[in-house]
C-alpha cells in the first residue's frame, strides 16, 4: 500500500532546523530500505511531504514514530492511504503490485 504523508510544522523554525539533520538521515535510511519513495519540503515552507510504501497503516505508524520531527513533537502528521490501480510502466511494480502498467510515449 502507498501512503501520502504530510508533515506540518508546529514549532518555530529554529526548533525545526535543530532536527533537520537527523530528520534527513531518517529519510535517507528509510529511502535506502525501500519504504520512502520520495520526500521533500513543501512550498511555501509549511512542512513536507513523504510518499511511503508500507504493508499496512500499522507499519506506517511504526515507521513514522521514529522520525525525529515526530519524536520531538515538531510536526502534525496527516496520512492518506492509496491502493494503486494504475501506474506508469516506469514506476516499479514492487510498490504497486496490483496496479495496471501504462506505457509512456
């Protein structure tokens, strides 16, 4: 299952900045493990967005609980779950097994 996770800053920028390095290291770890597919800051700078592959919501919640931004209460977390039905042929099937591939032009 894919999840769209939005993080909305709830603390002043100085507190966010203090945990930015550990947050980025956390993202790199889970990206390397194949769970975080893409992540980045929102514009305007109100938070960030993460696309996550996880078996279920419980697995996502466990993963998110280890994010330094969450650990330190710096963000509000909102989650949308998605069961992919369609994917571009270049999008890896392992992250959207049931989705029908569509070739690009």
